[in-house]
C-alpha cells in the first residue's frame, strides 16, 4: 500500500517568523495543524517539539519555511488543502509569503509506514523543478497514480543525508 507525501515551501515576507508581517500566519498555524491532525486520511506531518516545522531551516535562505506531511490518498490531501479553513489561509498566502517562480509544492508516493526525510523532500522538489512532473515528483495538476512497482524499485536510502565527515 502506498501513501501520498507532500512537501511545500514558502519564502516569508518578514525577515523572521516573529516579524509583524507574519503575525496573521503564525496566529492561524496551531489551528490549521490541529485540523490536519484530525483530518480524514491524515497520516503524519513534520514537526519539532514546538508542534510545527516553522523553525526548521533546511535551505540556505533562512526565510524559507517548509511543511511536509503524508496522507492516505490524493483525495484526502486535496480535501484538506482546498476545503474548509485551510483553503481560507491558502487564499491569503501572498500576505505572508512571496510569489516564487519555481515550484513550491511536490507530491510523491511512499510505502505505507515510510516517513520521508527533509533531504528526500528537497530532492523531490528539485527534481520536479529540473525535469517537470513524473512518477518521481509530481503536482496536483499533473498527478501520477500510485505505482507499487516503481516504489519497490526506489532506493529509499539514497534520500538520507550523508553522514558528516
């Protein structure tokens, strides 16, 4: 069985998450995360001890925030993203985040029980930007169906960060 992983990024308009321009986003964050946690089809989301991922900085640009989650199906993720209160926040995203010219969302299939790493997600997003949608990395607009054989053939260890030398 395969689940759907999603990773998205945003470049904050503020210099830090504490910047006044980010207040509206920060004020909604706990509620939106609680909605995700209770949504039908939700499996997992990236978070620190603070309960969200806003303090993780996996890119050289400290203004880039990341979000990652795993869902049981495209339909479950789509309903969460575009339905209800999350859709309201999504419509207002340009208040808090800059419009980027590169892809900001990537989707891919993972074996049930697999928790994607940030390194894996970054590689998927970079692949999408470089090669366009494929079974390896795709979008809501260019979906690829779950493919058990493709997932079995994937070397998941290739996504783990290299040990420090």
